[in-house]
C-alpha cells in the first residue's frame, strides 16, 4: 500500500472505501494453481471497482494488499484457524473505524463454512460496536449459487452441477471457467480431460445429518435443517480416505461461462456496497449460520 499515515488520515471519511481481497492458498485439482481463489477474487474486485466508480464517481477506493488466508480448506492446502480470519478482519476494520472511516469491502472466493461464518461474525461485531460496514458480498452470492437461485441460474444460463453449487463447488466447471476467462495462461492443459467427479451423498455424514436436517424442518427449523443437510454433504466429501481435489466437471468449462459468472459476481459486489452506502446493515446469513456456535470466533 503506497499511502503514508498522514495521507490516509487526509482522506474523506464518508466517500472512501477500503478494499481487501481475502482467500486461501488451496489445492484446486491437477489443473488449477493454489492461488486460484485469490486471483479470481482479484478479478472480481477489479471489475466491481470499475463498475462502482462509474456509478458513483464521487467515491474513492483504497486497495489493500491481498491476503492469502482461509479456513476449511481441502487436504493438502494452507489451512488457517478460522479465528485468524475473524481477527484479521476485525483488526483491519478496527484500524479504519478508529480513524473515522466507515467502509471495508472484502472480496472473497472461498466457501469453507467456518471461513464464511468467521467473516460474518466480524461483519456483525464491527457494525454492532462501531457502526462500521464490512461488506462481504460472497457470503450471500455463494449461498445463491448453492441454493440454485433462479435469477442467478437464468443469468448464467446454467443448471445444477454447473453454477458453483454443491456438486460443482471446487475446481469444477465453474472455477475452471473463471480461470479460463481471468487467467487462461495459468490453467494446465489437463483440464480438457477431467471428467465429472460428484460427492457421494450416501456416506454416513450425509445420511446422519440429512436425517437430522429433515427432522428439524418438520419441526419448523427450516434454516437449521438446510444447514445440517449442506454440512452433511460437504462432510461426505472431505471425510473420504482419499477425497478428490476437485468436484464438478472441469472439461465442460468455457471462458464464456467464466465471463457470465464474473459479471454476475461483480454486480453483486456493487449492489452490496451501494446498500451499505445507503446505510443498510451489512449483515449476511452464510450457509451454516445456524450452527455458528461450532465456529469459535466471537
């Protein structure tokens, strides 16, 4: 970051948005580099800032260095305790809030449950204690992907298993398409040969938590039921003795699909930022939120 301390203090408190990219270094199949989530998030960031500046010419943006930090990564990746994610965001936001600034935009591309819950806890704490906005759009956008939001699917021209949902959640069609559009030079040629790999939902975590989830829904706990079923499905994958390092169908990817996803995600970023600028609370309800006591951040 090129600014000095006095130069930061001279910025307009009401019209300056600080921007942070946050994602882990994580194994993404044999065809995508470990920096995939960071590079995709940076691409979304740049597109979103271009759109936001065009729509809000009076805003100023300060881009912070990217942080390669994330929790709930797959085996073989750089794993960080989710409390580190929470404390990092609270530390940066606290620094800004103490100087009278109001906005920190966090662009992420990682769907690890505890990673997202730790982020959401930081968002709520800073807003509750200081009225400071941590805007973290991927918490909501990822939920739209997994829950097969009809408007998003229509925009993407995609269906289940092809939109970053649970059966395309990691280095499959979606993320391979994103990288083919954002950084094609970094995608290994093997992507063209990688057939679909799906999570087997009939393993014990899916059966057990799926049953508990259905019971919860019957008793009126719709959200906790959905969260239990989702966590059960993810555990079906990562608890295998040798889990696949990609889920989905990389060989079906295309730069065109990546362009549509990048455009949709960057629009979500702009929409969430503008909501914060209007004074709306920046709260998000990520997947797994009803089970947030299992994540140790405060």
